[in-house]
């Protein structure tokens, strides 16, 4: 086979066979196919799409590229959650230990920042010493020991997604139904879980801008899950504004700890517990939504979810003792309102790109992140604003980048006379 012929075949909108897809991915992993050839292939998929059979072949080869976790020697209830990517979305960091405290095993493979969205792994790596790469054997033992562990893809686990994910981030090939489906589902199926809840983000800060697009993605993911005996539930949640009060790196770890301590913002708690309820009901641990919410609140109240979180960090080499001191930002800017009214709209994707400029995401292959960087959302949609009031607090440790990001942030909100609101949970299935 010739790589450029397969790229051309997809470029011209033709169907690729299972053999061709497997050969292309394997040759990329063997370094015979270059990053530039793979980037063209991804762009061809982005424009031409894939049918169900092609997606299934892609998911299969992405799983087979590495080793899978196997819990078949036990009776554990093993579950996970994943989101399609958002701004300020730290629900994975909060839900994983909550479920762990309720007896569910959660072996989570998470990702880094993608385009304008934040990455769970980058946030965790703001904790000094935290090891997001673990061997399959250690990952399994960490999950069994503490009920939860969060790692990233590696040469052993989902190597195809590890390499393709990075390329997609740098080549504007993320918002593609087959590429998102194969990236997420290959990770989740490799975890050996039996239940998955997917948070499909919808809106101006999401890859899926409309509910219709989100539903099409969910349908594809459900179908893929069924093929692998994985039960999937879906929440469609709004990304028309950032989730919670902070977006960034260390600041999102702080907000997660606050939330696990019982002091989280309302929207973040609502979505986290809603996602958790889906898993708790599937597991039989909760009989209904009311019961599931009460159980999750009880492990926040008694401190057991926070203890799970701290143990998880400790087990993976992280040091939380000096965390706040080590991640103090050197510089801070405020963006203020130029008129009275109501905060009626965010350009959430614009906020995400400002965060990339600030130091929270990757512009280049070798971009170095700034763990101290982030934004505090002092006001959210529907808040009444007086001229001169602070809308954002922006912080990092590089003055030049702070200035660039601040300029962009000035353009990311609208104040009008209209009092608007955003419905956080749009739909579920
Ligand atoms: N999260 C992933 O893991 N992959 C994607 O493609 C998008 C979100």
C-alpha cells in the first residue's frame, strides 16, 4: 500500500477498508508514515468523514495499538466518565474520588488540553511529582488499592491515541465525529470498564456547537459502546459559559479540592453529581436520582471523597503540601465592565484561546505550560453589572503573555439590558 494513495482515497470521499485503516495506523506507529502524512490523513477524515464500518475499524486498531486493562478475574463494578472538552470543566477530578468513595472502581485515562479546551492531565501535572504515565500493571493495582487512578495515554496504553491526539491538537482536526469517537472510545474501552457516562458539551465553547451535532456524536459513541459490551449514558451540557469559577491549571485543582470540601460552585456541583448519578444508578448502588445525589453529597460531607482524592495524588507521586506556594502566579490583571447592564453572553471559545495564550494550552509541539496561569470568572451570565465592576481576574507568571491574553479576554463578553440565563443540563439519554 502507498500512504499518499490512501490519503487521496479519503480526500476524494471514498471508503477505506479495515485493512487499509489498520495498515495506515500501524505504519504511523512504526514511524514509516510521517507526522505530515498523518496530518493530511486526519484533515481528509475531517472533511470527508467516515461511515460506521470505518469508525469501527479505526476504534479497533486504536485499542489494539496498546494493551487493555482486564478486570475479568474480579466482580468489581468498574466505570468511568469522559467529556468532549470544555473550559473550566474539572468534573473528572471531583467525580473520580466521589465514585471511589462509594465503592466503584474508576480507572480513568484522561487527556491533555485540546485546542481551546483544558486537559485533566495538564491540571494534575501542576502538582509537583504527579506521575500521569503509569504501567498497565501499576495502573490496575492503583485502581484496586484506592478505587481510583487517573493516567494519560502512553506507549503501552492507547499509543495510537497518544500520538494522534497531539497531532490533532496542532492541526485543527479535532471537531470531527469519527476522530472524537475513536479517540474517546478507544481510551474508555482500553480501561476494561463496564459502564461509561459521557458529557457531550454543546455551545459556543464546545466542539459540538449544536445539540443536533452532539446527538449525532452520541449515537456514534453508543453504537461503538454496544459493539464492545460497554453500557453508555449521556448528558448534554452547556458550554455557553465556563463551568465553575476558575479555568486554568493549578487553580482548577484548588477549585476541585474546595468542591470536595463542600465549598464548590453550584453549576460545577450540579453537573458533577448528575454525571455520577448515571453511574450509581447503573451500578445498583443507588435506586434513583434522589438516592444517588444524597449518596454523593454524603461522601463530600464526611470527607471520604476528599481523602480518596488526596490518596490518589499521593499514590501517583504528587505532593499537595507545597502546592499553593509553588503555583502562586507572579502577575494579575483585572478586566472591568465599561457599562451598566447584565452579563448576557460569553464567547467561551474565545476565553479558551485566551487561556492558551496565557499558558494553559499548546500552540506548538514544544509549548511549555505555566501551572500558575488561569482566569477567575468573577461574574457569570445573568449577573447584574455596574460600570467599572470586575468581570475577570487573569493571572500567570509571564507578563507579556498576560497582556496578550488580557486583550483577547476584553472581547469575550457582552453586557446588555437583557437579563439572560443559561440552562446547564440541556438533555440526557
Ligand atoms: N477528548 C478526547 O479524549 N478526545 C477527543 O477527541 C476529544 C475530547
